[in-house]
């Protein structure tokens, strides 16, 4: 029965099964997988910044169309042509627009890293993600406190129980 202690039928206020350390998994393994996960999360953030770079650069390039048009209207056709030919549509690094950088990053770094992290969790922790964080939560929360529940299904504000 999910969420109940099998010995006495009482509600179990601990982590759910998928966030409990499998038997035989050492502290060092949990810590190592936590570190690997943290590194991947940092890579996720870096990837987000790369997409920001991609979108910001694209937005700037599209704004150059307006700049070229306004330079023409203002009577500066030479400057309009210079902007159009020298900056608009220019590679950000030799041979690359930003989408190509994003694709290369995904292909050569991000996807292999993500797949490796998932394989490590699968093999070393029976596929259970975030064991390090789940154990940190368990160590830091106040058992029995209505705002420190281990799982959403034991939170009285979510399950409709008394908020105390």
C-alpha cells in the first residue's frame, strides 16, 4: 500500500520508493551520483544560456533589417548597405550561425552527457533519480510538521487533510 508502513498500516511520512536508496548502494555512490546530477543540471543551465545567446543574436540580426530600412529613409544609403553587407546575416564564428552552435553542442556534449548520467543512475541506483537530494530533504525536514512532508501525497494541503 503506497504511503503506508507495511508493519502497522500507519501512514508513512518518508520518501516514496523511487527516492529511497536501493539496498547495497553506498553513501559514496549516492554522493557521486548526486555530483554527476549537479554537473548535468549545471550543463542544463549552460544549454539554456546557449539558447538565450541563439535567440538574442537572432533578434539582433532581425532588428538590423529595420536599421537598414531606417538608414535608407534617413538618407544614408551607403551606411544602410554597409550594415546590410557587413553585419546582417553574418556568421557568429567562421561557418556558423548560432543554431549550428546549438546543434553541435547538443550533439557532441549535451546528449552524450545526459545519456551517461541516465545510464549511471540506472546501473548504480536501480534507476532511482535524486537519491542525494531525497536523503538531504529527509535529514533536513521536521517529521510530522505539516509543511515538511516527505511526499505530495502526505501533504494535508494537497490531500485535503487538516493544515494544523
